C-alpha cells in the first residue's frame, strides 16, 4: 500500500472508529482487512455491476438453466435483462429514424468515489465522496442531423443531488 493509500486508509479507519465506537479493531487489522478485500483508495479501475461480481465470487462457474440455486436464478434474470438492454440499444443505434427524430443514449459514470473498490460500481463505506458524470449523446450518426443537440455532459456530487431517477432527470432538464 502506497503512502497516499496509507493516509486515506488511516483517515477512514479513524472515521470508522469514531462512527462505530463499540467496534474493537486496531489500525493494523483494519489495513490488513482493506488489503484482503482489494479496496483501493486512489486507483480507479474498470467497473462491473455488483450482481455480476457477486456471481463471479460464487462457487458456480456458470449459472444453470433450470436452477434450484437462488443465486443462479438471480444471475439468469440479471443476464436476460442486460442482454435485452443491449439488443434494444443496438436496434436503436442501427435504426434510421426520420430526419425529425434523434435517439439519445444516457450514460452515468462515477467520477470519484473514495474509497474505491476496484471492479465494483458502488460500495458503502464511511464518509464516501461520490461525484457523478452524466452524458447524453446522440446514437451513432444521429448527431449529424440538423436539429440534433451535440453531447451534453453534466457533473454533480451527492452533496448536491443523488442518482435516483428524479435526480438524473433533473440534471438533464
């Protein structure tokens, strides 16, 4: 763990103990736990959703088609949802709508989350700083249409607003 990470780790350990005074854990044990869990305080990495990550950590290598396992059922439903979403996205991208119609995509990216858990889109921790970057962009060649707006980018942090549907919608409006 580098110097910057050790500083962040020490601050979070202190905050954790202040917020949970009955918790009996020393800094060395806390630091070992942070390292064992793969938690990073400064390095952002490629992220995946929590359900996909949880399934990868499960003892199954692939979900079963007719599962008795609740974890497999959840993963199969999740997979159907994201595959369906990708199919609709591809269809919208390839669809040549009339000149008066522009189809936009919305993409929310987490800009900063301290501490970060590499490979996870979100985590619950003591006093996280979370900022969001929402991008609204026309699909494929649709930005060439005369009336189409170019890419719109909006930044905010949780102190201003969250990431509920209403928060995201109000960011765009």
